[in-house]
C-alpha cells in the first residue's frame, strides 16, 4: 500500500477494483479541493466539507479516509457523491485501522467523479466582538462585528471557505433558527494561530440615549444607557448575536460595554454614570397610619407612609429627559401628582431637566402590612 499524507493529516485514497484473488492496491489521490468550514454558535464543533475529484473504475471501488487527530469526530465522518449513477455503500473499518474508514463506491462507468467528505471538527475556539458608532445628529448607529478564531484542532487549515452561523447544526433557515455570514478573510490559518475577521457588515440600527435613576441599584446616580432597536427583517430579526465586548463611539467619547443581543425587542447597553447630572433624594417624612388591632388588642396591620422628594441638577448644556425607576411592590401604592406608569414592580416617572438647571418630583410610597394588605 502506498499512502501520502495530505495537508491536515487527512488522507483520501482509492482501492481499485481488481480480480477477487488479488489484494487491492491503494494509490495516492489528488489533494482535496476547496474546504468548506462552518462555525456554529450553538455547537462546540465546526462542520468541515472537503471536495475531491477521483478517477473511479466501472463497478465497485474502495475509497478510504484516514485522519491523525482526535479533533476529528470519527462518528460524524460521511462520504457523499453527487454524480448521477454513483452509489455510496456502507462504511467499514479495516482490520487494525483505528483511524481509517473505507466505503465501497460503485461507478456506472470509468471516469472522474466528485466526492465530498464531511465531518465534525473540534478545537476551534472563537469569540465575537463589536463596535457601535453613533451617527451624528441622528438617532441611529452602525453596528459591526468581528470573529476571532483560534486553531487548536491540530490541523493545518487552508484553502477555506468559512461561514459563521448563528444557530446549531441541523437547524433550518425556514424555522428561523439560524442565520449565516460569509467570512472570506478566514481562508487559512496554521495550527495554534488566531485570525480575526469581520463577520457582521455595517448594519444601521435605531439607537437612542436614556438617562435613568434606578433607586434600587443606585438611588443617587443617573445612569446613561443606549437603547437599541433590532431590525424587523433580515438575519438580525431572527436570531440572537453571540455576546461579546463592544466598543461604543459616540459624542461622549469611546466607551467599553458588552453586547447581549436578542432579536425583536429593544435592548439596552449600560454606558456608566452621567457625572454632570447630580441627584438629591430626600426622605421627607415617614409615619405609620391606619393601624388595625386584633381581638387581643395587638397590632394586626398598618400602613407605612414614606414621602420622598427627588431633585436632579444638570451641568449640561442641553435639555435632558430622566427616567426615575422607583420600586413599587404588589402590596405597595404610589401617590403622586406627576405623570407615571406602573410596570413589573416599579413606577416610572419622568423629569425634564433644563440645561444648567434642575427639576424635582415628589411622591409618597404607602406600604401595606398585615391585615392592611389588599385582598
């Protein structure tokens, strides 16, 4: 037998059809053509498809596949033939061949045929990172994404056509479970090296700034957030992007954040505290009211009334809208003359803070206890 190892430690060989009493002779085959590499966000293994042109004799032929690295999932190896009349038989493992597979391939006539091997490959580590550039004077931003892949598979990967798929192997596009991006820059990389390439082209998304006071997290600070609206069509309308660090470039400068992108619903990216907005939150009064007693004269229920005043002072040269998020549990009430909405255990009040000015809001929280809790 004569075998010549191909790049990546993969061998495609052919055992020619010969008389039954003769041992088949394995001959050196041409190197594989372009290799398709598909990296999935929902899998720890990439899909590899390698095409090769082989000269087959009419009738039964034996095609062999050999590999050297444990990164190749042996159970996933498949042989495919697209030419009319070509029949791929059952796979077998020759005696003593731990990393060799043979298939009987029946050809309708002698000639050159296209065969494709596919398998799952481990050892490709990847991570995503992003950049969001705010458009001047527009409520929009350009989102870009990059993919960094480290080759720890033990194979030299070259002549690649690489795709990055948001999803998992076997999911269908019709089921809106995946979206694919071509990454032509990932055409080759050696063992142990890393390559960074763009996968998400510049995509314009509606973006606007929110200033918020979250009294549960930081009652005396104004946080600045970006709210981003995903598109209603296209790949980003169907699937989530992998989380990763994101550089945000806007009029305030360059900031580091983390992208956690889900389709359909608007999401927020925290950008830190707004130092030029100063918050003063005062508990003006606290008292117990509406005491109730049981038949033994002990207190069985009461209300705790807390009156607050919140003032926001601005050192900015523009009008700022500030959201005040105040915790309001199911057993509480909020009483205020300010416009507000109640949702998910909180009240949202809005303040318009003029340039180099201030704005204030007052409210009372009534916390029911014991028998005072509404039925």
